[in-house]
C-alpha cells in the first residue's frame, strides 16, 4: 500500500513540478530585465532556504546580463506555452484517447495470438489421428497374416486327414485302423480350433476397419477446420496488419502532444497492468481497473480533475465519466 501511494505522489508531484517550472519560465520572459533583477534578488534570498536545484535554475534565468537572458527565456516560454495549453482535463483526455488506441492494438494482437495456437492444436490432433489410423492398419495386416497362418495349418490338417483316410484302406489290423481314426478325429478337432481362431481374427479386422472409418471421418473433419482456421489467420493477418499500422501511427501522433514525464508514467502503469489499462473510470464506486472501492471525497476530486489522481491500490490513473462523455458528445 505504502509503495503504491508513493508512486501516486510521484506522478502528481512530477506534474506539478513541470507546471510550476514552466510558469516561472513564462513569467520570466514577460518581465523586463529590471523586474527580473528584482525578482532574482528576491528568489535568491527565498530559495537559499529551499533545495539546491531550483536555486541554480533561478540564478541562471535571472542573470542581470539582459542580452544573454532574453533569447533563453523566450525559447523556454515558447515551450512552456505549448505544454501549458493543456489543462489537466485535456491531459487526461489525451491519455484516455491513447488508451483507446492501445486497447484496440492489444485486441488485434490477442486475436492473432490465439489463432496460431488453435492451428497448432488442430495440427497435433490431425497427426495423432493419422498415427492411430496407420497403427490400426498395421494391426489389420498382422491379423491377416495370422489368418493365413491358420489357413495353412487347416490345409495341413486336411492333408493329414486325407492321408490317414487313404492309409485306413491298407491297414493290416483293427488296431491300426482305430489308431488312424483317432488321428483323424484329433486333426478334425485341430481344424475346429484353427477355424475358431480364424473367425476371431476376422472379427477383429472388421471392428478395426469400422473404427478406421470413424477415425477417417474425424480426420476429415479436423482437416476441414484446420483449413478454415488457416484461411482465417491469413485473412486476419492481412486485415489487421494495415489496421495495426494505422493505430500505431495514431498513437504516435497523440504521444507527441503529451508531456514526456506524464507519458512515461502512463506507459509504466500500462506495462504493469494485467489488462493493459493505465487510465480507467470509476465503476460502481470502484476503480475500473482493480475494483477496489474509492471513497466519496476522492471520487469528488476525480470529478473536479484539478490534478491527476491515481488509484491507491493499483496505481492506474483516473478519468471522470463526464469528461469522457463531453468529449464523445463534442465529437458527434
Ligand atoms: Zn485500482
């Protein structure tokens, strides 16, 4: 809390310092050399009690040699007038307008930022599905090989049965006949088992083929979405590149109208703000950036916009609703 408060005072005092200094410079240029001398002696006495820095400044400006002083004073007066033309209200509005442009740029970057990620996810899904299909196809090949194996064994068993049946015609006794019958029965059982395996593998193939069909339908679906997302991205890139460049240009044009110290404070706040908002309005008695409650007296100060006020909790600059509305109305 204490740290945030310091940053607030920093901004406000920075602002006041600039204004004060420029006012003095302006005043200095308009006064004659005589009054400058007088005021110089006064300020020197006065400032001797103050800090060292302002003393040096005042002394330089108030040098009795008029020829040297005049051009310097005139130049700073011009600068002063440029900055002084902007009231606190105007400064706030400049920042507000800059914020609007920045937020638009942020949105473009967010949209563009999400699409490549989505495309990457789709590409991964596409690859995953393709791998699954090829794995299933490999499984089917293996099952088909197994079926062929069973068929070969069945043929072998059938050949044995045929041989044993032929041998039965040439047996010498009953025992030999019985023994061959047993062999034939055994081979018949073997064939049954092999057929069972064969059918099981064939069923597995059928179910895998069905699943492949489902996967292929999904794959086609993914490919279609992927294609449209890729097109979307290229359109967005084409569209937003121009828009973004225009917005950046607008921001640059606006930035030169804002005093550097205020602008750098604004940029610093924006950098630290999670949503990229450095200037906010009050919404339902709370900060529009961090939602902490603003006391009524502070709200009143914000409405008066006599100085730049920042949120004690998050450091964002406040701008009054009515100020924004009056600008929008005059724009219409
Ligand atoms: Zn806040």
